[in-house]
C-alpha cells in the first residue's frame, strides 16, 4: 500500500516534542515506534509486516520488552495490528499528527462510537466499578480468556494482560476474564508466554494458540470492546396531594 512520503525532519520533531510526552511513551516504546515509522511511513508504506525477533534485534532490545512495547503502542493508538500470522505482525503505523485525530466515522468500531454526553470508554477504570467488571466477564461469554475452559461465576477473576507491576492499566484493553487457575499460574508472566506454556502443557491446541494470540492483538488494538449496560433510571414517585 503506497503512501506519500512525509517530511522526516518534521516527523521526528513531532515525535520528540509532542507524541512522547502526550502518550507517555517509555524509552523502549519510543525506539520501537521510531523504527516502525522509519521502515513504513518514511518509505511510503502505511503498513509493515515484521517479526518480534527481527524488531528486537534491529532496535537492540530483548524480545520481551519489544512485545510489550508493540502491544502498548497499539493500545495507545500509535499503530493498529491488522493481522498476526507465523510470518509476523502486519501493522498499520500512524504518524504523530494522525494519532488521536478524529478518524472517519466508518473507521470507528461501533463499541467506541460516542453519543453526545456519553463517557469515554478509553478513560474508564474497569476494575473499580462492579458493572464494568461484569461487562468484561460477559465479553468472554463464560470462557477463560487463556485456556478457553468454561467456568461458573464463582470461579472467575479478572487478570491484567500486562501486569500492573510492569505498568499495566485497568483499561478494558488490558483486563480479561479468566479462571482462578490461569490467574494464579500466569502471575507476572507475559500473556503471550503464558499461552505458549498452556500449549506445551497440551491445554491448548495449535489452532487455539494462534487464535488466542490473535485475540491478544485484537484486545490491545481496542477491538474487543465490552458492552456497558445503560445507567439505571431512578424514578421517584411523588405523593398525591389530593386525598381520594
């Protein structure tokens, strides 16, 4: 997909002066984003297919921080993961001036389309409010996000895909409904590594593993939006002043 090459000098200025402080990019996220922009938009391409190992070697950072950086950049809107296969990630990379700009109406997922006066889904804390926690459990339809086992309500918990100790937030993009066993076994392990552990333990098939890895990318890209119930309407009854 060819695209007009932007002004490289302007892009780097926007990156350092605006994007880094605005999105709160870590050093690894900045380096990864800059490398992806360099090999996509600055070469006239909107999309780039890359492997985590290639990317990690290119920016001289280990695989694990690079995986987290890619997911974080997707959650912050700096890139969109279009597809993920054994050949690597196919991502659409956005320029600093395009990030957080209003997208075309057709490009906005229905779950993110806002009505006047409606709360911003991206700013909500989904761990502290019970109705939002229930919305996340409902999104997984009674299945553990990791092992796909069906469980009863008493056996479910919410898990941070990126652990809070590593900067994970309470966003709907970073919380999943899972069984107590997976929550306990995963601990601070990255979600991708934990899924591969489940595969090695034969708790997931190869097809299920690929599906779960794609689901992780969809989650980070904001494609797995929970459906929030409308706020309850409180009706107050007025006492009649007239006596029958």
